[in-house]
C-alpha cells in the first residue's frame, strides 16, 4: 500500500495541470486581495453601502441576509483576508480542475488497468488516489492563500481581530471541509471517467445547486437552515457559523460527506469495467 501511495504521489507531482493551477491560483490570490481591498474601501462609503443594501432588498433579500452578505467583505485586517480567501469559492474551482484531470488521465491513459494488473485491490487503488487528491487540494489551497496572504501581509501587517481559539477552530473547519470536498470531486471524476465531463460536473453542480437553493430561500425561510449542510455552502459560512455558535455543523458535515463519497466512490470503482 505504501509503495502504491508513493507511486501515485509521484504521478501527481508530474501532473502539469496541478502546477499550472497552482501558479494561476497564486496569482489569482494576489489579484483577489487587491480587488477585495478596493471593494472594502468602496463599501465603507456610506452612500455606496446604502445603495447596494437597497438594491439587495429590492430583489427580495431580507435585511438580515443583506447585512450578512455585505459583512463578508474583508475589513482591513490580515486575518479577514485569509478567511475570505478560504471561503470565496476560487479554491473549489482550481482543485476541481486538478482532481478531474488527475483522475481522468488515469482512465484515458489506461494506467488504472496497469495498476490493477499488478495485484493491488481496487479498494487500495481508490484510497491511494484519494490521498493524492487530498494532497493536490492542499497544494492549491496553500498556493491561493499564499498569493493573497503575501499581499495582505504587506498592506496590513500580520494583524488579527479574532482570538487564537477562534482562528484555530475556523482553520480546522476549513481543513476538514476541503478534505471532504476532495472525496466529492474524486467521486464525480470516477463516475464520469472523462476529464472534460468531470471538470464540467465538478464546477457546474456546486454552482447550480447553490444558486437554486439560494433562490428557494426567498420563499422558504427554513431552507436557510438546510443550506448550511450543503458542503459547498458550508465552506462559505464557516465564519458565520462560528459567530452563531454553530461551528459544530462544519465538523458534522465534513466527516459525513467524506465517508459517504469515499464509500460510494469505492463501490462504483469496484463495479466499473476498467479498460
């Protein structure tokens, strides 16, 4: 098993898509910090804030939700930028692409069949690929945060407006959720078996479902509570969950999705005709 994991990690390190997305993620992180800073400066203008607030109410968003949305713009504090970069969704896109290409290539090049012919069980092969997927997720997360963090550190110094306990809890929550998201992306990639289809599904499904659910929240208030358990939205709500003493939701969602999609993916992989 150890040799299999090492072999898969070496394949991952040779995946050009990983490093292209890492570089783009790093540069995007830097760009987003500048954009968030400009947005924050714009939002601090009372007239602009009221204009946006009024617009959100016009399209049907209630006052509490509008205030929560506007509060997501990071204040001029280093930690607030790191927290926003963690939750703004760009990491999800980059990691979805990397995992989709990594797994899709295994099908396209027939390397899954070669690995199985060496006597490794399908469960071992699946778990090994999942570990590599988690590593690819970690690399893309670190690259994006590093790009944005460097700019934020230069502009605002290493300042924070939260205590150590809150910061650690939120970082752990993000980490657990992204590890679980790796399982979701890998499951979709294994079911798809095709790189292009996997990329499309891994990006479109989260966006479409989240958008659909948010539209429903305008007519059904109880859906606002349900949306916290949709992992792609849970990631964006970590700070809000902590502030509302509901951070435990992130630590419930993460293992549930992890176990569900790893098991489901392994079952699907066992039944596939690998060529």
